């Protein structure tokens, strides 16, 4: 290489970088890390020393043009080494060590490696090729070397004053889960840990005093006090005595009897404990149990029974957010369906909780806040207020984007371009929201996507100035853009990435995630990945944006703020095909023509001549969804072409009909595959369908043919179409990369396929149809198990229950402990003011020059 690295210079740089971050502490989980580096040292000094020297020499030589080496390149080089070394194999102990290397940066004689010892556990190692010695270095040291060699930042290892994002000083005393199996169940761990800390240690009185104080502050949406009269009950001892008197007074009353609160108001108990005598008795029993002996499960059950949430704000600024004619428009896809279903389920759950608390005269108030777009392209996005169908009080509140001089932006702009307008939008949206809520603050704010999460964070900050009440903040990323491009952080300011504004977006992600009370994910893999793949959130723990800042301790997957709350699908659209009474008879002719009709220009390609089992897929037409990969699998399989038809619904069928370059490329690629395999019969490709009622019936019509659904995405964060298909009883083959691996129990309720190994995926689909031909009950068994799996694990009812419970628990602990961490909040404010705003201003200036 032209840019060689001097060993002494590296060591001096490492010393500087280490002293500027974490001192001598390079990582946590010390035992596993020590054993890993010891095992690596033993391997490098053992019988395979020569072979491993050759391996790393090959890796270094291959990196002469591109110093950053990705894991598949390392694994391929190791596979070649194994082929020439009889005692080495990929499954050997050495092989397992090599497969933990996620990336390497090479500058002869040094190879620096980022090693993922386990999910969420990282170690950074420096290997000297001259003597094959290794040493552990800090994240900052590794990132400095990465900037120098792979990011082409000449001053990286000498600059002692590089800005670093480091949350460790603020989170080191926060509750962290310790077991991988507990990742994503943060609410239970947080509650258990803090219950023992606050109520335990022989100081239970302090904890009960805090709980009493918290209950005394309860007010309804109309400003009336709930639960306790603090003039009567102002000590824990008085609370205990009043509870005993109240329980005794209710002894002879029937549990189903409506609660008459005039009987217990003289004791200091106000409304909100339950609608029936039995409900009140249960709540009082839980509270007495806590006074006598603290138990985390009892506390959580009590918190989830009390009327904690009345008002909710859900933020989603980008795209065309509406109920009709929006799906398929730019930036307007699955997140809209998710939020609309979320609101309906959440309102139903909160209404149930208020009724059970004896507050049936009150109702939850849920407002979705999005952007108002005057040129709304035939949608309702120009209307300020829009009632939400399927709810009693839910509504969409739209607020416009404005230029610096206050003029309203009339046209749609991409989610990558909205950052300069977001702060002003949030300030105006906060005022409009409070007006909608009669001046009351929401108890709960939910952000969506990077822009919505930052807006939700800013909104809560705006509200803090008007009240001391805690507003619970949850963020939902849905999909983190940084993780879609392997070098989006290292080359964030490259010309080809400028339109994405990755620097702004990544900074917004860090601020919002770190500010939230809790983070909602759909799957475990979103958080911590799997043994071979880094999780989306995990990738935010250590990384660098060269010349901007380094993240030396960012998002920790062991943080107790992570909670897996999996969504479902709307059961009114997606129900089993066997339920004939609910089938959409009016759509049968339309679907029959969609499947078997003549080709229609710009609408369909290909024709189905015979009625056979259908292999079906439906998704956006972009590279990651891999619909073209499925077409290739079908085209390459004589067995599948003989026994099945293939129907693909997605995107446009004419590349001239889209301005999206990726969709255009995939459309052209699909036509090339059709030509290559001669897919004129037995294959049908239709443009995207947006009507959910029709889509639900399409799944069922495919099931009528005893077909299957295939979701071949290269990566899928969750997999809503997988849930939809399985809900209708359609056996499903779905990618093993991402959420579907958790939705499907392989071989029982569906099948996992590796989209990167199309031959294996093809064989698995072929094998299913061959087995079904031999065993006519096989298809029915998988179909039944598919429906059962979704009904047990992926419903909106369960989603809303868990989300509401998370809000109740996190709100409680934030108000009686220092979970809100004033110092951390001030630190993140500084990042917003000094880094985020600067990046946005640079974006403004760049756009002005382009104009």
C-alpha cells in the first residue's frame, strides 16, 4: 500500500485515543472477551500459525485497493485456506474464531479487526503480521485506524480532539440485562431491578412513599383527581389502614356488583380502582401485598391496572399519510398501515382499561401528527383534520412544512429532504396538538422512523417547558437507513450518498434513541441480529462518520429500554381462507381476471393457461425484496414449472412508468429473466395492489389452489406480508434473514429459506410440493399451524396490551427515580444544537448552491 502504517505511530495513536475515551477499559463482558482473545492468541501461536499467517497475508494483500475487508471476504479467504490445510475446517475452533471477525482494516504490517464475540459483545483487536502478536484496543482506537486507512482521513490517528458520542457516563448505572435471552424484554428487567433497588435493601418505606406520592398526582382528562384524596391519605400507614377498612367494608358484596365509590370516598379512595367490587378488591389486594412484601410482578400488575394513559400523540411526518389512495405513493407504504392499525388497537385497549378502572365516562384521545401537503395528488393529505375510521375519537392532525420566511411548502418532498423543516414543524405541531387536547399534555408520545422519532423527541422537550409532568416517549425505527448500506457511515459524505443525508439521519437516530424512555421493535433480530448477522440497533454501538464524529459507546442492545412488541395484521382483511362466510364474493371476478385474464398493457405480463397450485409473492419492486430472485428460482426449476404457476404482484411492469431508479432497474431485470427462461406461460406479473381487502382475498384465492406464499427478501426487518399470508392459512416460505425467522417455526408453521442460496431455496420449495403429492394432509397441516402461530403470537390485541403496559411501567419509574437523567438530556441537547443543526444548515447551503 502507498499509505503504510508505522507501528510506533499506531501505538502512540492508540494511547491517545484510549486515554480520550474509556481509559484502560476496552469493553464489557470481561470473561467472554478475555477467553476470546486468549483463544485467538493460542490459535496464532499454535499448530496453525503458518496457515493463519498466510490467511491474514492474503486478506491484507486483497485489501491493497480497498483497506476495509468485509466478513464474507474473510470467510472466503479462510475457506480457501482450509482447502489447503487438512487439519483446518470452518467448523473447527479456529474456524469459529475467524467467523467472529465482522470486518478488518489492513495497513501492512497491521490488521485491525472488529470481532463480534457474541450478540452485542464486541472486541477490537490489533494483529501485527511481523510477529503474529495481538492486543486489544479501545473502540476509539480501532475507529481512528479505520478512518485513517479506509476512510482516507490522514489526520485521524494524530488528532487528539475528535468529537466522540459517548453515552457510557450516563448509562453505566442504568439497569442492563445480562442474558441474551432477555434482550428485548427490557420492561420486566427494569421493573425487577428498580423494585429491588427502591423498595428493597431494608428501605421499603421509601419505595412505598414514592408510590403513594405518584398515586396522589393522578388526574383525569377533565382535571378531576383520581385514586387518592391526598388530604385524607398522606402517609403509607394511613393508606394501609384505609385499605384494610375498605376491604372489610366490601367483604359481603358480590364481585360482579358495580362499585359504589361513595362507600369508600370517606376513607380517601377516589375513582379509578375498578368498575366492579371484584375489580376494586383485586387492586386493593395488590396494593396491600406491596405494602407487606414487595414483589416486582405484583407492582407491574398493579401499574397496568391503573388509569395511566388518556392522551397519546403518534408522530409520522414523511410521505402521504392518509387512509385512502396513498399506498404506492412515494415514501407511503407499510408504516401507514402499521400506524392506522396501531391506533385502532391502542384505542380499543385503552378504552378497555378505562372501563375496567370504572372510568367509562372517559375515553382515550389518540392523535396522529403528520405533514399537511396542499398538492395532495388525490388524497386527503391537504386536510388539517381527518377522523380515523374504525375508532371513536382517533384522528389525523396535519401540519404543513414551512420555509424560513413562513411560506407553506405545497409539494411532496422525500423523507431524505425534510430535515430543514422538521424543527419548525414540531413547534407548530406541538401547539396544534395541545389545542386538540384542550391544553392537556399527552401522557404518551410515539415516534416513527428517523424523522418522526426526532420530532417526537423535540416535542417532548418543547412540552417540558410548560409542565413538570413526565411525558413517556417511545421510538419505533421500523427500518434504519444506515444498515441498508454497508459503508453508509464510513462514506457518509461521498457524492453518491449526498442525497440521503446520512450524517443528519444518523445523528437524529442517536439523539432520539438515547432520549427515549423505551424503544419498540418487532423482532429480536432488529435489536441484536443473530449469531452470524449484526442487529440493526447493534450497528449503532460503535461506528465512525469520518471528519464529523465517532461513536465510541452508542446504542447498547443490553439496555433495558428495548422491548419486542410485535404487530399483527387487521383480522377484518386477513382471515383464514376456510372462513367462507367472510370471504369477499364481490372480488372474485376481479381476482380471477387478475390471475387468469388476458395480458393488459402496463398492468400485467405473462399468462396462466392451466389451473395449478400457485406460488405467490407480493412486495415492492426493489432489490432487497428480491422478487427477481424468486422469478429466477421458478424459471430454473422444471419441477415447479410443471406443477405450479407463479404469480408476482409488485411495482410497475413497464420501466417507463416509474421515476424510481431502483424500481426501474428491477423492472428491467424482471423482463430479462422472463426472456431468459421463456416465462410466457405459467407466470403472471401484475402491478402493485393497494386495496387491503382485495389483497387479503388474493391470499385466500391462492390458498384455494393449495399454493404457497414466498417472501424471498435479502433482508426483512419484520415481514408483515408473512403475517398476512399465514393469517389466511397460506403455507409460507420466507427469508431467514431478519424478522420472518422469528415469525415462522421452520418446518412446522412454514419454512425458512436463505435468499443468498437460491439452489437450496428452490430445493426446499420443490420438496414441499413433492411431499404434498405423496401426503395429501401435509398442506393442510402446515396451513393450520400457520394460522395457529399468528393467532398465538402476532395480533394487534397483544401488541396494544404490551405497548400500554410498557408505557405504564416506564412512566412510573421515570417519575419516582432519576431515569430521565437530567445530565444525559442536557448532553443530547448539546448534540442537537451543535451537531445536528450545523449539518442541517450545511444541507440548506448545499441546496441553495444547487438551485
